[in-house]
């Protein structure tokens, strides 16, 4: 299990196609990251995580579950399902989404 702090700096440019409205924000966010990784044996591991914005704790959050399988000493495949949710009052409301990610990995 791990607990950490991560930062994200994003520049967001929003434009309205129907009018003259344009807004650009430079956003700096700090997240508290709770993560559990457990070995299941035979090169298979399980991961669960929760990352939440420090300023809007649990109103802006990311959660996910995943598996990682290592073949041999340096090849692997990962699959994750995650959810990102934000509070309606934040300027980037409507950014709620979920995702499924599959990746091939090379470890060295």
C-alpha cells in the first residue's frame, strides 16, 4: 500500500463555437494518492487506487481497479478500469468520465 502526493498542471482553452465567448485557464492541482498493489502469484498483480484533489477533497476524484501480468522477466500486459468525477461547482464541470485502458509493457 502507498500514499503519495502528485501534482498536475494543465492549461485549458475553452471556446464557444456559437459566440464570442472564450476562456483560458492555467490550472495547478495537487492530489493525494492512495494506492494498493498486491501480488496474486505467478506474475499477476492487482491494483486499486483513489486520487483526490487536495483543495476539493473527494469532490474531484479518480478511482480505479486493474490487473498486471508479467511474462518472463521483462514483458507485461495491464488492464485498468477507472472513473473520474468532479463537483458541479468546479469550472470544468461535466468532466465526469470512465475509461478502460489496456497497455503492453517492457520492463528493464
